[in-house]
């Protein structure tokens, strides 16, 4: 069993219907799939890969040696304990935002310019993917994007668009700590450019953890909790995790196209065909209120979040 791989270049050709069907099936059955031929220039991806690794090596690797997960693991080893650390992740990360360009977290030469260009390309791909989901769900074109951009005027997007640059360094005792604890993503569409050499990312499928195998220059797509709501449960947000590894420094660059914090999210009116088999009821709420709940329940069962959020 393998995570689906879809050739996105065929979305505008003779195989459009087949490609739409493949994406719909992947959203319904997996909540995870890999896109190849997605339109992001390969030379740009190569620059992103190299500069991100250089940033970690020159600016962050030394600090990780005295980070909280390292200290906690060392404490555990000194006690000769084999109890797993469950409340910490073996991860170094920082997040890039639209409004943070004056406080850039990495000084590596050309990193800022490259990541600004990359984020622009990923944002365009996110818009295309949301339009595909609109079509597959029987929603009018632009529905999901509009729902995420509450109060958008003159084409100025209000949706939250962040990019988390992560590294998972080699861990001397990977059996004692998580790379990243199992969770679903809170927001909308996640677009991941992952390491093409070192694995570790897994998705939960039918009760079994399945590797999301490294595939050079692919973009991994996964759907978040808000897509589950807007699809009335047809597209479930998938549980996923990252394993700590003894060898390799795994790179992970995840971009999140999420609703604005003021956006009202709730199940839309859909065609009978689109909603068939989706009996689950979802509330309507403000995304910022959902995030307040998620902040405390990220690594806990998903369903209670929808019950806990203040409804409209």
C-alpha cells in the first residue's frame, strides 16, 4: 500500500477527468497524495533544498545541541529510563509569514529571495488545488478560497499562509522520542516539499502507519480539518507523524493555506451526489475560535475539537 502519486500536468489535457477522479479518490481515501509535474520550477526547488540545508547547518545546528528535546533525552538516559518522551518533538523549525519579511529568521545568502519566490509558487499551486476540490465537491469555482479569505477586498487575500521550515536531525535513541507527534492539521490545504533522501513521514491509513516515501521534486498535499468541514466529512483530515531517525537530517518545508482567523467556517450547501455517504454533522464557527481549541488539543482525538469550539 502506497500513498497515491498524481501527475498534475494532465489536469489541463485530455486526461483531465481521469486526473480529477484520481485527486478526488486520494482526498477521500487517504487525505494525502504526492503531486509530480506540478508546475513549480525544478531549479527553484533545488535552490530551496540547498539553501534550507545550508541555513540549518550554519545557523541552527549548534543551537539544537542544547535544545529542550536534547536536554530531556539526555536526562532520560542518565536515569537509565526506557520510558518514551511523549510531550516533545525531535525537531528544529521556524515559520515564514507574509508580514515577517522585515524580521527574517535566516540570514543565509539568497535564502530570503528564494523563499519569497518559492512561497509565491506554492500559493498559486494551493489556489489550483482548491479549485480542483471545488469541482470535485460540486461547489462553485473559488468557493473554498473565498471561504478562507473572509473580508477579502480588491483581490487582497486575508487567508493565513505560512511556511514551516523544519529539520529532524539524527537522534541517538529514536525509540525514545518522536520526530513529530501524531496529529491532523488544523487548517486548509498543506503543501509539503519533503526530503528526497531521508524518510520518516507516515500517514495513518485504515489503522496502519504508511510511509510517505521520498519522491524527488514532488509536492505532498494533505487536507486539514477545515477541508473536512467544507466537504461535510467527505475529505477527512488525515493523522500523520514523523519518526525520529538515527541517521540523516531530514528536511521538511510545509506551507499551510489556512482560513483567516476571522473566517466563518461551516458545511456548505452541496449537491446530493457530492454529499452522498457524508452523514456527519459539523458546526459553523470562527476559525480563530477553532485554533484556540486546537492549540490545546492538537495531539488529542480530533472529533472533540468540533464539539468544543464556540458555534455561530
